[in-house]
C-alpha cells in the first residue's frame, strides 16, 4: 500500500486530514501512531473552523518537524532547516492548488471547490515524500 493510499484509508476511518497524513508516516518517523493522532487532532478542519491552514498541510509540516528536528533543548539548531522544509511544502501545495486555507480550498464563500479533502491529503502526503524524503 502506498503512503497516499494509507493516508486516504486513515481519512476513511475517521481521522481528520492532519491525522490522516502524519499517521501515514508513523513507522518512518519512529513515533507511535497514537502520539501522532493526538498531536494532529486539533489541526483538522482548518484548525477547527475552516478559517486556517488546511489540516493536510499541517500534517505534512508536522511530519517534517518530527523527521528533521534534533530535539536538542539546549541548542535547537534544526529549526531553520525545518522552517525551510515547511515553507517548501506550503509553497508547493499553494502552487498546485491555488490556496492553503481550508475555507478557500473548499469554496465556502465562492462555491468553487479548488480541491477535495482526499485530494489535499494525497497532495500533502506526496509532498512529505518528495520534500522531507520519507
């Protein structure tokens, strides 16, 4: 099963978009799925009300942090690299779909859906593989 298929299966089971993406990479991140599931819970539905960043993008950025961070509390020197990865993810998603905000992607105000949740999950999962390298 591909990562995209696993992420879609997660969403079909009731995971929010963020959880669907980040949990698909549990093994590669070395983080129990339960931890990722809990960490991603508040990021679904555009952080709760469709007004913020798409949850699938949040899951991709979360995966970048889990993969790239050195977790060095005394000298967190990995932040700049993780920020660069995050920026690449967000920019690539924006370029592909024309928006990064859940409300805009779903066409809440315009009636024109730019990308379905499943499509956003697939795109974000692909970006984790391409940009983060897992």
